[in-house]
C-alpha cells in the first residue's frame, strides 16, 4: 500500500476517475472508454483502406512496353527504353475501352 501512495501519477488518475464518476456518471465513463477503443481499432482500418485505394490507383497508371518489357508510369506516350509508342498499349487496356467496343454483336439466324 505504501508503494501505491508513492506512485503519484496512479494516485492522480485514480482520484480523477473517482471525482468524474459522481459528476458525469458511469454511462459517461463507459461510453468514453468505448469511443477510445473504437478509435484505436477504426483509425488503422481507415489507414489500411486509404493505402489500398492509393495502391490500386498507382497500379492502374503503370504501362508495360510490348517491345522491350520496360515498365513506366502512364504519364509518357513513348517508352523510355526503346522509344515505342505506349498509347497503343493503353488502348488495349480493358478499363479505358468504351462498353460498346467490348460488346460482341451476335446476329440470330433461324435454322430450318
């Protein structure tokens, strides 16, 4: 018990809790602790979600040269290594196509 009284930080926190319970109530203390725990779990999840969104947007800007295999960001029109046209590669990308270009037209014929 003597070491408990010598530890002034623990004694101060304990006295603050004992004073705040009659003023604000137990519900305040429980909701405060719950909100702190929610922040401790949700902030890392939010940061992880932002990381994945940023990674996917970065990954969608990467082009690979068909001639030499060099990888470059989508900001240039020609390959840095061999000078090949990278616009043709970005046109092949499924995300940049219009839906009408991706749809296959089929004509129905009646078989007799």
